[in-house]
């Protein structure tokens, strides 16, 4: 670009005005410049400063990540507000009814108190998941690196969910744990990963269906460039459309918002899973076909 006039490179009038002002020795202010680079919009802060001999120095600072972080923060606050507003509105309406029309109706009082308990539990789960996600995303929190047997961690998660599975007539089958599957990591965090994945498989799979947890060990995985443990959680539910798969780990993203709320989902479970797996230098892969069920595969470094 050497030797070309700046107007042929930076075409935005408001940017050119700042450069011309700097050339004339006048005071300038930073302006925003947007460019599409490799199918992604990049956002720059452009500053023009006067230079000797009637010239100007133009500085471009990439602000894309800062803008993305601010947008994510704004979206996050809006989503949390929306998620809390629904149960709070329901609770407010039920309290008003109990204080008025249903004040002397024992049957209505029992029914409304049960509904209030459900809405309160929904908020408790949401707050618990928000705190959990905050702890996991905290860069100052160091993930423990104990040597653990992933089979024991997953079996503990399976046993803790046995009542939930039984209530839906679901069988949980654990395969590939004839020998220990050792790795270095945080047992509590990894148990949370498989609690979330198996619980989702139970809730979103078919009643009376089967949830399979298949463990396999590989001497070398090209993705991890070393020995690996692969843990795949599969269900035989209704499956997920391909258009949703890339967004499933986004905070508060739901394929079926109404159904998710009915079964107690907060929309944060898979976001928590993704961050824990990343903290363990692993990968999460999701495969699904409508009418055929889904498989969530966690790939972790063995050791």
C-alpha cells in the first residue's frame, strides 16, 4: 500500500475528516472503523495525530474482542433478567391470589403453595448454575490436577441419577470400564460434566429408553496429540436438528424453550460442560439426528 493515497485505502468520510484535521494541525477524536475480514466484522478505533511537515500518523487499535465481550455481557444480563422475571412474576401472582380470592380456600392454598415451591426451586437451580459457571470461568481459579479414574467419576454420576432414571423408566448402561481410565483433573468438576450430560439424556430421551455411557481409551489421538480417553453419552430421544448443534453450548440457548422449562432446565448446563472440558484441555463433540437420538462425546487427555 506504500505510495497510495490514503483516500483509496480508508474510504469512510468520517475517518478521512479526522485525517485531514490532523494534517491541518487541528485536534481530532478517535472514530470507529468497521471492516469485514474473512467473513467476520472487525471493529477498530482509528486515531489520527499531527506529524511534522504537514503529515499525520494514523493508529488503528482492534477493539473487536472488547466489543464482543460487551455484547456478551449485555446479552447475559438481559437473559438472566428474563429468566428470573418469569418465576418472580408467577410467584407475585400466586401470592396476590393467596392473599385475596383463595385466602379461605384450603385446596387452592395447597395447589398454589406447591406451584410456588416449584418456581422457587427453579430460581435456586438458576442461581446455583450461574455461580457454578462464574467459578469455572474465573481465570484466577486453578483447576485441580489429581490423578483420578474417570470410570469411578462417571459411575458416581450414574448412581446419583438412578432415582431420576427410574422415575422415567430409563436404563443407564456403562460400557468400557473393565479397566481404570486414568487422567489428571478435578474429580468434582468432571462429575458435574457427566451429571449434566447424563441428566440431559434422561430428561430429553424417550421414557423407558436407554442411556449409554461408552468409555474408550486411545494410545494416540491426533486432536490431543497424545493418549486420550473418550466418553460418549448417548440417548434414543427425538434428536436435535443440525441447525441447533453449533449453538447448544451458548448460555441460555434452548432448542425447545417451553419443554426445557417444564423439565427444570436452566439453559446453562452445556455451557458449564464446555468450560469444564476446556479447563481440562479437552474437547466436546455433539452429534444428533432427528428421530435417532443424540451423542455427546467428551475427549480428555489420558495420564
